[in-house]
C-alpha cells in the first residue's frame, strides 16, 4: 500500500537525519570551536546564529554532494567498511576486553576475539569490493545522474 511505502520513506529520512547528527558531531565541533565566543552563553544570539547557519550549510553541502555524485553509494560502501564496521563491531569488543579483562581462556574472551577477527575480515573484504566497484564504474559516471551508471 502507498501509506506503507510513505512510512518507509519517512523512517529512512529520520534515520538519515539521526546519522547526520551523530556522525557529523566532529565537523560541528570544529566549526563551533572556531566561530563561537566563549565569553557569551552557549545559547546567546552571538553563538546560536553562526551555529545554526554553519550546521545548515554543512548539511546542505553534504546533500548537494550526495545528489551530484552518482557514485555516492560506492563511497558510502567504502566509508562503511573502513569506518563503521570497526567502530560498531571491533572497537566495542576491544574496549570490553580491556575494561573488564575476562580470562584469556574463557568462552567470552574467545567469542570476542572471534567477533573481532570475523568483522575485521568483513570490513577488509567490503572495502576492497567497494573500491573495486568504484574503480570499475569510474569512467561511466555522470554528474547529477539518476542512474549510477548510464
């Protein structure tokens, strides 16, 4: 049904907005560090206007790049394989093993090590596959195209 498709699109949009907020925090921090006046309040007009303007311009620029580059999905694949897989699957397990220090011969430690090894391999395979697809399709890309490759 049409309403279900619309609901799916709405949920995807909300997910993308959340991702944009979370993963752009580093860029926001850099921009705000260089534009804010620390002597005034966080929500003062002097600090709030540049903050809203810079964040809006940054997201608009990212949206323009995503629309302009038909191979944006390939780039997202590379970034996901190199950045998100280690951050989501490898780093938390390493931090758990360091913080709680389970015995090296325990089932938990072995399972955590297996998770690290498997997802490091998945990330490497994903990165190579995404880069290969990007290289194979690079000469056929057209700016602002609806199709990845025309």
